[in-house]
DNA sequence: TCATTAAATTGTT
DNA sequence: AACAATTTAATGA
């Protein structure tokens, strides 16, 4: 039933599925939405594919429709540092797009993903004309600031269980990643990569969180049961 | 559509 | 790091 409906939608509009996964489209007035749709490009990314690279001039403002991306940077010593994962519904690069600078990080697909891109010129046009779009971007910047501060706390924490919990809470952020919903599709391997822990240790932490009743571990993903608990959970040393 | 096989992911040591 | 067990995805009749 659900598939028939989407197939029907797809017949009318080949991009219907993808467009449903772009949160800010609903905030635009019809004329603005039309302009946005003219510019929007949706592409598939294979694991390891680069969405953007450090130093390249900004071409698009990017968003994740499906899958999982990672944001990373290379230090002068050539060490790759992963900052964060970007799950569905996440849009990034406003700062760079605003100033029309070069990308300051690499964005790579961790798994097969669907990525949407809004050309910088269209991005600026929407900023100049759409109040709804401005609200979205402002809200986005504000929420990301909060997450940035939280990320610094996470880095200082030594307890792996807490690190996993807080990092998960960040990925489940409904404002930044409205496409995630109740279930985050991520493997324990991928999560370990993002958090900086071994898969075994992540598996152990997830088991503890599940025992605590804050999440449920599923094949290929995690279901959040208590987001507030995830954000503030505390574990005892063994 | 169903059964079989391959691949991916997880749980454990 | 390695292994077995489990789940999903892919294949082809």
C-alpha cells in the first residue's frame, strides 16, 4: 500500500520521494519553492565518494536525503580527523556558502546515500527573498552552535559509554536531522568510526544503553526510546 | 513469488 | 583481531 502510493507519486513527479526528505521546502512560499526546485540537484553517493573537498570553491549547499555522511578534516600532519556524522535531514555548509568561500572540510559518504544540493546562487536568492528560508537557516545555525559546544564536552569525557550516548544524542537531534526519526540507520562499525572507539567497545556501550532502556539495538540501526536520557546519561565505572 | 546464495552486520572471545 | 551466528540483500527459476 505504502509502496503503491509512493510509486504513484513518483509517476507524477520523479523527485517526489527525494523532495519529501528536504525539510525546508515546506517552509517556502509557492514562488520560492519553484525557484528552489529549479536549482535543486539530487544525486546518489557510493560509500567513499566525496560530496565536497577541502579547498574547492563552494558550488552547492548540501543536504542528506538518505544514508550517512561523515565530515572530516586533514591536519597538517596528514592525520584525518572525523568531526561528525551527518544523517538524513541534515544540511550543512551555510557558513561557507554565505561567504562564498572554499569548503573547509571533506564530506564523504559512509554508505550508499542520496545527497541533495542547492546551488549557491539559489541559496543566496532564497536568503534575499524568503522569510521561511531565513528562519530555517537561522534555527540551523543556532542549533549547531549548541551541538558544537556539546561536542567539546564529549571530547573531554573519558567514559566510552557516555561518549557513545552523547554522540548518539547528537545524531538523533530532531532539529538538525529531522529525517532521522525514531530509528537511526547506522552500523556499530560506522558509529565506532565516528565516535573514535572500536566496534567492540561500541557494542558494549550500546548493550549498556539498551539495558538502561534508553535505546533499542536493531540490525543495522538503533531506535531511540528516551532521547533526554541519552543526552544526560551517566555511567558508573566498573 | 519463492527458495537459494551471497553479503553485511552483530555478538562474543 | 578473529570467529560464529544472525539478518538482510541479491539472484534466478
